[in-house]
């Protein structure tokens, strides 16, 4: 919304924050690539709530009980860390475990609120506003 305040961008991965992409990663799709890691993530949510994992995690990450928050945050963050690479990286998993609560809360907050975008194609519809900002795109499983 304020491209005049941005001097440069480093973009990691290709992700437009579309509901389809969020659903693919956190609900159904990526589970077929990393089934064991996804099962650990999914098991943090009661079976009757699994039809909307983003909303279910949102409730837990905002629960007044810090233990409920942390259990959800660990499941969320370790799922993310597990899916970053084809083969699990213990160092990455440790890092994601250390930042679990902040990572899970920030990401889930944005995804729960549809990234605060006016439409599902907001980034593509507004690319003209930031296409001239110097940028570097980093994408792939391995640096």
C-alpha cells in the first residue's frame, strides 16, 4: 500500500498469499509431499476442527493458556521447518523451534485475515505499484 516507503526488496520464494496457496500448504496438498511431518502438525488439532486448520490454529495461538499456545506454535513452526527442504535439516528444525511462538502467531494472524488484502489477486492486481522497486528473488529448496 505504500511503495514510496520501500527502497529495495528481497523476495524469498514465490507466494502470492492467495487462499488457494495457503490452503495447499496448511490444509491439503503439501501433506502428500511430507505426510509424516504433516501428521505431526495436524495432530495438534482435534479431528472435528480439521476442516479449517488456519482457524483452528488461530484459536489455539490466541488461547489464554500459554501451554496451549506453545503446543500449537511448535506444531505450526516445525511443520514449516520440515517442509523447507527435501531432507530434514536439524539446524533448521532447532531454529524454527526457538522462534515457534512468534513465527506461528505472525503467519497465522496474516493468513487468518487473508493477508489484509482486498482481493485474492491483490499482489498481481497491484504489481504496477512496486514493479520498479529494485528486487532480488530467492527461490528453491537449497541456497
